[in-house]
C-alpha cells in the first residue's frame, strides 16, 4: 500500500493493510463515525422539534374541545410548521388528507380564506 493519509486527521498511515483508512492507535475512526452520525441525527432532530412544537400548539388551541377550525394565518403566527407531522390519513375518496401529530390530526383547506381543521382522536 502506498503511503496514504488518515481520512480524519490527515496523518500519514503506516501501511498495515490495503483497506486502512484511519490511524490505528488513535480514535480517528470513532471520531469520524460520531461526526457522520451527528449530521444524520440533525435531520431527525429538526423533524422531532417541528412535531413537538405543533403538538404543543394544537393542545393549547384545542383546550377541552375535540375539534376546532381556525384561520391558517392565526395558527402560523403562533409558530405552526406545516411539515411538523409524521403520518398521513386520507378519506375513502382520497380527497382530504389529515396529517398526524401524535393523537391530533390536522387538515388545511387552501380556498379563498385558508383554514386549518384540528381534531383530537381519543383512544378508547
């Protein structure tokens, strides 16, 4: 193996075997792996934060009601994120989509006056 450099720290490698990419006597491999994983986890963390924020907002908006319809701009001003959900439920006609945020679903109607319908599904 020709002298190559560690993919993490850039130090010259002692050719132990042909597949070596990181220093053997340091934690370069573990550190590189941790960096790769953290960049992947950032995507999940962003989604999780959006879902949690929407859930908290919906709980505050519903109070004791099972469902409620509000103007979309009002909910957006309070921090609503339209991408903060983790499931989709469609009706039989495939016309209406309800987006799932834990035990709360929401649907957005973009007609002349955009509205959001929020409903809580109680588990019995």
